[in-house]
C-alpha cells in the first residue's frame, strides 16, 4: 500500500496518530500551520527560519516548501541567524535541560555551545558573529542575560537583572532585554540596555543611545514590545516571540498559526505560506478485549450508591429491580 498524504495543522498531528488505521505504514503529513512557532528572516533577507514540530525548518522569504535541517533526535526552538546567513543557533533540549546549539543551513555541523544542568534559552547572534547572547537560570535560578563565545564556548553573565528575550543592540556592543531590577521589590518589568560587564540603564530613558526608542529594536531587526501592539490591531492569537523589522517599513511575525508580514503596525497582514512534509510511523497499540456483557457473576469492586430499587442480599449479591417500559 503506498503512503497516504494528509493535510492538517501542526497542532493536530500528534493527536490523530493513535486513531490511524494500518499502523504498519508510514504516514506522510503535510503541515501548513503551527502552534507557538517562532520565525526570523536571514540577514540577507532571502530565507526564513521557523521552529515547527520540534525541529528547525528553512523556507524562502516569500514562502513555499520548508526544509527541515535538524535531526529528529534534537528538539529545537527559537532560531537566530549568523550574520553570514549560513548558520543558525537555537535552543535545543537534551539531558533534561535546554542548551544553545548551532547548525549549518544545510543541516551539517550540529554543535552544542553550552552544557550543564541549567536552562539556556532565547539565543540572539551578534552581528560580528563572535558571540551569542541568551537567557539562563545559571544565576540563582533567576533568568538573566549571558553570552557564549562561539569559538571558545566560554560563557559570561551580562548582568544580574532578570532578563527575557535578550538581543544585541545595533551597536553590537550592548544588549537589550526586558526584565526587572533585582533591587526593585515590586519587580516591575521594563526594557534595559546593558554592556557586558558594565552598568545597566533604562532603554527608554537614555536619549543619547541610538537604541533608546519605543520600543527598543535589536540589531537583527527584532523589536521588543510589538506583540501587544500587533494584538491590539485585531490579530487574535499573536505568538509570544519578538516581531522582526525585515525592512524599514515591514514586519515579520507569527500569529494565528501562520508566519505573517505586514506594512508597519497598522498595515494589513498577509500570510507567508509554507508546506512542511513529515513522515510519521504510528505506534502499534495492543488491543485489549473487554467483555461488556458477561454471562456469569462478576466480583464487586465497590458500591458508589444504592438506589431505592436496589438491595444487598445475605449472600452478598446485589439485586436491583428493573422496570421495562414497552414502546
């Protein structure tokens, strides 16, 4: 029997496998949507990397067939491009923790850049290609910004501030992140700019910085604070990842199961279509026969409640009077 082709969204793939017939045959699934997918355009603006069904995929900027570049054994999320558009870094799950990996766009050269017991997430590659900033709970279990040297794999903490979605500023010398001042008892979230090993200052209060704008924009084009603005414009389900300016006037982001583009915050969104082919071998579930109409007495496992028409006899038999009503 030839493999069957099924079109469905990514969120429904795993849910349907237990109900497939003929599990000895592989299923060919075509995925055109996803749940909580992240997307980022390459620096040369020719390709888009997305995370889908636990892997990294690459498609052209205008959409089309997506090619998976990570092996099935690696769960990969939140890609970021190297400045030469030839490699991608991502957070990969192994040894019960998330670590930072890199891989070539052709699927070769998979390398772990961090390791250990801690979670390392949300990588962003510097424009000089030498360092990657990421969020990690290496400092007292609180996520803060760290960097890893791509060549030596040496890691260093940027600051002790709580950090979400850290990214390199346009200057490539400072890091932008959303988080809270550890000395603030209210843990108020704000945007901050920090130089590795240097002081931390509010991103929106320093008029001298080219990154002091509302909202702060990363060197890759990603921008903090735009998710809420896009959602307020009518998008029903904007995924929680940084939208990216792919030109001075156009945004790339993910929402409602799709990769999308729009002209600024007020433009009409258009879907970037993709098709990702998956081959799945469903597991074989042993069938268990259950006799729903036994012809002999069954051991009682317990009594929840006795109705008015039921009684327990001396021989421990449960007898109920049944009324049959003729149609």
